[in-house]
C-alpha cells in the first residue's frame, strides 16, 4: 500500500481513467479573435507513428458516431499525449458554454476509454 491507501495495481488502473481538461480565455486566434480554448488531454502513450494513427482514427470515429458529444474541434497529437482541442470565439459564446464544454469533455473522455478498451489501444 502507498501513502494514499491504494496498491500499485489500483493506482495503475486509476491512472488510465484520468484526463486533463484545460479551459483558457486569454488566447487570441489570428482570424476569430478572443474566445474560449478548450483542451482535453488523455494520458495515452506511444511512439509518434502510433499516436498519429490513433488521432486519425479518433477523428474518423467521432465523425461517424452520432451519439458522441458535438464534434466542435479535432483530435491532435499534443506535446505529451493525444488531445481534443476546441476554440469557441466570443461571438459564439452563449450562457452555459463552459458547462457544455466541460460536460462534453467528460463524456468524450469516458467514451474514448470505452472505445479503446482496457488495454488503452485499438490494436
């Protein structure tokens, strides 16, 4: 047992269920100006070719799966892991947009984990 009360195996399993969501409003898009920039990062490792393939498959899967959250954005390979990024210009921000982005990110993270399966990979 660790200091947290979880065994190493429990901590490893829980790590696969984590995601990092960042919301920023201090960035300036060159065409659209200010807005809300949302990033959902899933801690999935791999070499660059496998991450590029995964990101391509995730974007295709999202386009073909109507029960997923709205596909406003795209999956990209980030500096640490695959990320789903969205930018909503201030002109399109409506009351509740931050709540929607947060709920969509949580749902997206859960559904991607289910899509990937226990091993964290499609292959």
